[in-house]
C-alpha cells in the first residue's frame, strides 16, 4: 500500500460559472451546490464518477455517477485510473470533521482552503482491494439508507395526519373574518415613543426564528435607539410570520414571548399580527401554521427570484373562522395535546435516525480506516 497526497491522485473538473439561482426545480441533470440538497439543470458539466465538495459555509461531500452539473461554490473532482473515485469519496467522508474544522477558514463565510485540502495524505491499496471495500460499504449503506427512509416516511405521515386534522378545524365556513379586520397588522412603532432610548428590548433576527415552535423567545437584546429605526416592532403576545421566501414556506413563525420590558424588534421580513379581543393569539398561530396556508401564500408572492415576499393583500384578505372564545380555548387545548404527542413521536423517530447515522460512521471507520491501518 502506498501513501499519496490528494493532489497526486485527483483530476480537477473545470470550475463552474453557474450560480445556484440558475438551477431548476426540474431538469435533465442533477445539479450540486454547497448545500446538502441537490437541484437540476438542463446541461451537464461532467460525467462518469465524480465527487462534489462544498467550498463555502461548511464541509459537505457528495458522490455521483453519471452526467451532472454543479454551482460555482462547488469543487468537483474525479480520480486518476489507479484510484476508484467512490473509494476516495468514502475516505474523504471519514475526514469530514477534520476538513470542516481545519480547512474552512474566513472571517464571515468560511471557505475551503483548496491548497490545504489537496495536501491531505491518503493510503491507497490496490484497485481490486479498493473496489472490494467499496462494494461492502455500498451494500451496508444501502440497507441502512432503506431503514432511514422508512423512519422518514413515518415523520411525513405524522405531519400529514396533523395537518389534515388542523385543516378540518379551520374549514368551518361560519363566522369568517378577514385577517385585516380581526387583527392589527404591523402595530405602529409610535407605541414606544415615550420610552427612553436607552431602554433594553428583545431582539429576534430571522436566523433565530424557529420552525414549529409556538413560542418565539428572543435570546438577544438591544438598546431601543439601536433598533427603532430600521427593524420591525412587536410586543408581548404578537404573532410573527416570516414573509420572504424560503422562510415563509419553511414555516418560520411564532408568538412573541418573554420579551424584555414587553417589547421586541426583529427582521424587517416579519409580518406582525395583533389579534383583537375576540381572537386568541394561539388560535391565530395554529391557523397560520398550516401547510395549506403556506402553499396558498407561496402562490401569491411577488418580487425578484430569491427575494419574493407573500403579497400584502393576500394576507389581509385571508379569511379565518372565529368561534366564541370559549370554543377557541377548548379546541386550542385539544391542539396543544395533539401537537405535544406528535412532537414526542417525532423525537423518538429522530433519535433513531441519529443512532442509525452514527452506525453508518462506525461501519465506515471499521471497514475503511481499520483496513487501511492493518494493511499499512
């Protein structure tokens, strides 16, 4: 077995000039980016066995056999004839923590240091041994991936059941009101005009807004004078809803809670709702946190690609059924129990998926790293 540095065994594919926003939701060829999710493109840049490494953000390594395209923030390589490309992919996967920790550098967005990356030392057995190791790993990982897919199907089914139940509740055609008539949308900043500019208030940037967490609890604070000008104002109990893509479609929203001095500021991409006395904020939260509402909202967006926002008139004219406060409280109680039960189930499933992924790492180490050490 011989040791090489990575540069000695790879062949670099041409650098792409394609931006991520040039990719398609549907297309003839798979399109790799710096993220985990792949997209599509109608032309290919490489074919055969290739490895795709993210160059911005954090380490992410993918393998694909066939014709493919990739974005400018993706480093694509293949191997010289005496190295099986998928063997190298598996070796690099064992070094993912080291690559992410030591080879991504930068003050703001970290980038892969290619010179350092290409200096990674790798032990390479003969091609027959490489292919034997790859075959074993492929079989083991295929079985594990099938188990993960099965568990992920459970998560999807659980989500569908929950959403169907919630949709049935809000399909009531009685006592319908427009959101603009039963809520104050974008409460005025003038409400805090009498406060000292040095007053500390809560601060909630978009990156801190959670998904499927009913309570939006900020963990940052700012002086009023530093946020009053350009950020969105809200107060305790207001509902915050992201209006920009993809945050809106992803379900970034919550009820503003535990605010410092009862006041908060955050992203200019929030829509703020303050329910009137006949509408409980929990009721409005569950109404807005439906996939069906998000699908309708996504169909009513305007703006440039990548910066589309849900239409203001769509939001204001959306009809919400408002039963009596007593009926709202009763249904909210049932929904709370249902969502808590659902979260408990999801937690068990996610834990199992995490344990299975750790099993993949253990198998990779045992079948690959140990073999190379033994053969050295």
